[in-house]
C-alpha cells in the first residue's frame, strides 16, 4: 500500500499515470488567438474617436461660429426721450408743456467693416480645416510608427525563437554525443551557455514586444484593450513601387500640404484684419430717424447722422500692428515653403535608397544565411568543422532576419512619411507604401498608376 502511494506521488510529479489508477484530466481552454491588425485597420481605428482630432474639429466649429457672427447685421438702437418745458403764459402766468421724442439709430460702421470681417472669418475657417488635416496626419503618423514598431518586435522575437529552437536541438544532439563519449563535455557546456544567452535575448525581445503593443493599443480606441495583439505588415515583395520624379512630389506638397495651407490662410486672415483696422478710422457712425412731439399737438420728423470725428485717433497704431502681423505671416509661409521642399526631397531620397537596398537583399539574403547554417551544422556533424562555426552561422541567420525586418519596416515607414510630407491624407499615404494608385507613383515597367 505504501509503495503504491509513493509511485502515485512520483508519477504525479513527473506527469505520469500509475498503472491501474484512473486519472481525470483537467483540460485548460486554448489561449485566445491574438487579433491581427492590418495597416488599414489601424489607421481607421486611429482616426475614429481620437481626442486630438476631435479637438481640431471643435476649433473648426468655433471658427464657423465666428463666420456666422461676422455676417450678422447690426441691431438698431431705439431711444425714447421725454422732457417737461415751462413757457411764459402772459405777464404773470406760465404754462407747462411736455416734449417727447422717439427715434431709432442704425449703426453704419459695421457695414463698412462687414466685408473684411467675413473675409477674415473665412480665412480662419480655412486654417481650422487645415488644422484638422494636420491633426489627422499627426495621429496617423504616430499610429503607423507604433504599428511598425510592433511588426519589428514580432519579427525580432520570431527570429530569436527560431535561433533558440536550433540551439536547443544542438544541445540535445551534443548531450547524446557526450553520453556516448563521442564529444567533449566542453562543447556541451558552450552550447548550453549559448542557449541561455539566446533565451535571454528572447525574453528581452518579448518585453520589447509588450511595450510596442502598449504603445499601439491607445490608437485602437479600446478595440483591443486586452490580450496580445498582432499586426500584419504589408508584403513588400508582392507590391513594389517605383517613385515618380521628385518635382511632382514637391509640386503636390506646395499645393496640398496642410501646414502650408494653414499658414497661407493665416496670412490671408492677417490681410483681412489689416483692411478691418483701416476701416476702423471711422467709428460710431450711425443714422437716426424718428419723431418729436411738443405739447401733444405738434409732431416733427427727426433725421440725423452721428459719427466720431477722427481728429486725434486715426487708428495708426493698430494699422501698424496689423501690417506687421501680415508681413510676419507672409514671411513664415515663404519659409515653410522652403522647409517643405527640403523635407520632401529628403524623404524621397530616403525612400529610394531603402527600396533599392531591399531590392538587392530580397532574392537571396535570407536564403543564403539559412543555407550557411545548414552547411555549418552538416559539416559539424561530419566532424569537418567546430562548434563555434555552427553557433556563429546560427547567430548570423538570426541577425540577418532581424536586419531584413528592420529595413523592410524602415522602407514602409519612409514611403508613408514621404506621402505625408507630400501632402497626402493618411489613408492615401499608407496606400503609397503598398504601391496603390497615386498621381506620383509609377509601376517599374512604366505607365502611371
């Protein structure tokens, strides 16, 4: 009885089953499959219910309210006046008469300023609309970078795990060889040390993946609040892009870049503000019309115009301020044009060089590294090479996979950044990275796409 109990405990510790006993297996539910996010899905989620974009849209609504206020006609001012007058009624008597007036005054200076105010409000709406586009592009850019950070972390972890599997197989092989006396124990120890090192790299890669997923998750808007999400990066080998001339990108950017559109709208708003300040030389201009009644009998029509005479204050200070602000806004727009041109050219060159490097690496880079490890392992099993050559070849394959993943992620990000720099919206810029139709992308064989 005691022996049977000991056997049951031992077999339970090692996961075995005691003969003649019945064991009820507790099957745990399979882990939930991680969600796979494509580039389009991430962009759609990032642009939906995003607080920064909603804030920009709120500012646009505020600018539209300003435009509505600028177009409203001024309210007239109604005045009712009563005055008691005492007139001589003879040598020793007086008569008390009442004099009343009612009239309305319509301010006229808003009509002189209305056109400038409406124009200024319209330019501010343009600037606010451009700010919404800028906010969408900024959010999408951060989301895309977080997306490719996850993609790179996934590729890094997969490469390290593949290397760990290979080293584990090598350790098992050496352990059997040492047990048979056909290999020195020092080689087994060296392989176990390498396995521990690779296992540590796998842990670090796993931690980096967790952090990358945490950086991406806020852009998903709570759609994937828990669990390990996975991303599916675009396949570079399936869709290749040959970029059109850089001048086309530059011209498109100078015509459609949101920041430049906002800057130009601000300069136009400053010009309208200057016209408004010039019109304010004449202030408090109004036309009055009404009736005046004396002693309840005599009725007189009253018509008049009131204005402030610009004798001392001709609004010169405000005109000077508005002129300087308009000049400053114009100069800032010109500088922004130079900056955008330089940025587009830099992004274009970066995209070209990264794409060219991928083209060179694609045919045989990873296959050669895998073949090198296979040859080294075969030669080691035949005694033609040493253990260090096998470990070096295995590490080289892992590094090659990580290098390729890095340059693919960098190339995809550079194409997206080029699209944003050229003034495309977020979705069009993302499609540019996959060779989708666009006015400045062409197929390698020629012909516009």
